C-alpha cells in the first residue's frame, strides 16, 4: 500500500507580514477613511450607515462573547466586517438595514460557524446579500439614479455603447462635474507618459456628490488605503494585480458587446472605479478564511473572480457583479482547497504532485 505523507513546498502558503489582529484594524482604518470621504459629499449619510453597521456588529459580538465566554470583540474582525459591509452599500440606504445586515454577518455567518476563521462566506458579503435579497425594494430605491443604474439601463436598452456617448449620458445627468482640474493634472503628469488622455471632466465623476456605492464614492481614500494594505503586507500585490488586469482586459475586449458595441470598445476606467472593483481586488479577495491557501490556489481564485465579475456585471447586467462573484467563489473554496491538498501538498513515495 503506498505510503502517503503530506509534504509542504518551501514557502507554499501566502505569508502575511503582520498578525491577524493587526491586519483587521489596518483594514478597518482604510475602510473608515473611504467612508468619511463619501460622507463629505452626501451630508453625512454614509457616516450614519457606517455607525449603524459598526454599532450593530460590535454589540452583537460583545453579547455573544458574554454568552460563550469568548471575548473577541477587540480583535478587529467585527469592526472590519462592519466597515467593509458599509463600503458595499449605497450611501442612501436606511441605516437600519445596514445594522440588520451587520447582525446577520456576525451572528449567523461568523459566530454561528465557530467564530474567526471558521466562516464559510465573507461576513461583509453575507451581510450585503442578506440586505439585497431581504429588502430588494429598499435596496433598489437606495441605488436608483446612481451611475451604475445607467450602465444597467444602457446594457438592457442596447444604447450608449460608444465610450464617448456613455460618458455624455453621465455628464447630462449630473454625474460628471464641470471642473476638469483633476483630469488635466492626471493627463499631464501620468497619462501623458502613456501617450493617452482621459476625456475632459470624466475622472471628476468619481468625486460626484451623487448616489452610489459608498466604496466607489470614497475611491480616492480607498486607493490610498490599498497602497497602505499592500505596503504593510496585509495583502499580496499579485492578487489585486491579477484580478484587475484580467477584469479590465475583459471589459476592454467585450465590455461594449452587450450594448450593441464592437470588440475593444469597453470602458476600462468606468469598470475600474465603479461597481466595487477596488473593494473586491484589495479587500474581499484577501480574506484568508474564505479563499485558497497556496499561491497557485490564490492565483486561480483571482482569475475566476475576474471572469465571474465580468460575466455577472456585463453579461447579466448586474451592477454589483463583483460581489456576487466573491460570494460564489467563497462557497467553492472547500473544493479549491481539496484540489490544493491533492495536487500541491501530497506526495506518493518520491513523486511530488504539482498543480
């Protein structure tokens, strides 16, 4: 009978430079910064959503800790889940829904399955799904009139397939400001090196005071936070790099087809800075509890996430396709880990199986 042993390659897993508790608080601070940026332009609505989610998550975990004797409220995981959930929500959602989503995320998905590291689904994504499907009317009303709703309308109607015409639609509806200072600065200092220009006023859309996902509205703070997350070793750079590169290539290649456009007409800028792309790339994919463990497995996870994000958002006309992609892959993680175990770590005799 073959002698099977488990052998690990040299540095087979994703090494993180800081403890889990530290990582959670770093992510929490970066997420909070994005919420505050969003709140500056919506009269504080984003801030109230954050307070509701954060308060509900911390109280829920504290009460569970009192009941079970396991006091984990200070490890940062509940705060991080609540703040990430806030980033996934539209800024006009009623705070009570954010609170209910946070309770579901902590009580049902996290603590009910054994606590930190035992959850089968990212808690923030689970809270988002709970709100989305429990109160679809309230969720859709809170999102109505956002730039993402115009993308869906364009896909359904087969209109606005030209990049310029879609941006014109956004501008006419007040989503693109008429101050192109940021655009001019970026074209002069960055994009000129690539010999390309961003159309006038387009980038200012991302600082618009209009309705939208809180994470998208706080995109500048989120970008800075992503740099911090990578620099401090909270997440590996190659994961968001793979996800974003493949996702944008798919958008460029076929993103205009659903609206009647042609190949290579997709709008990569809009795809990158809207729909929760940055949140997915730098935060959701990095959750160690709901993703594979090896470099190969993480890479496959990022590739599948990019492909599914494009499919759900552009082929199935769902503005929040990236979040559905993460949720689906979370449920497939046990299968991916089993494949890792068989193809990467196991040896039969002297033969080493590799992915």
